[in-house]
């Protein structure tokens, strides 16, 4: 549905470390790395980080996971990389009978999620 997402962050190095960990747990890697931006995904990237003096505001981004184990790895990697828990891995029956997700706050307070609908 989307072509790419750009997220303003206060500390690019800290955010790259966090997203390297959580996106790496989902099988994604840093594809573009410059002093003024970082891009994840194939080619030119579909998820971008840009430094800013003040982020525009809190957002929610959900990343697809292959399975429940990847959701678990995402959450563990995010906590280890300095993220804060916003919902441990597990079923979310109020979102749907097959919805399995974990939620974290990134270094800027954005709500990031890994989800698999199994």
C-alpha cells in the first residue's frame, strides 16, 4: 500500500542501533547509510530515518513478521537495544482471532509493532 515511510528521529545513531536490532530480527537490513539518513529494505529502501531537532510527533508503525518466533525475536531485540515494552509478544484476540503481535516504544517514543496473522 505504501511506497516508503520517513521517520524523523532525535538521535540517528541511537535509532539506527534500535532499528538494526528490531528489523534484523524480522529479516531486514540497513540498505542505505549516510550521515543524514538511513534506509531499510531492498534497493533505495522503504523505511527511512532522518535526523531532526524535534520529531514531528508519535506514530504507530506495524512491521510484518514471518511467524510468532519472529515477533518474539523483534521484542527481545528491541528491549536489548534500548526500546521500552508496550505489549509483550502474544495473541491479541481483540484485534482478530489469529492476530499475534508485540509492541515497543522506539528511542523517540514511537509505537512500533511486529505482527503475524496466523
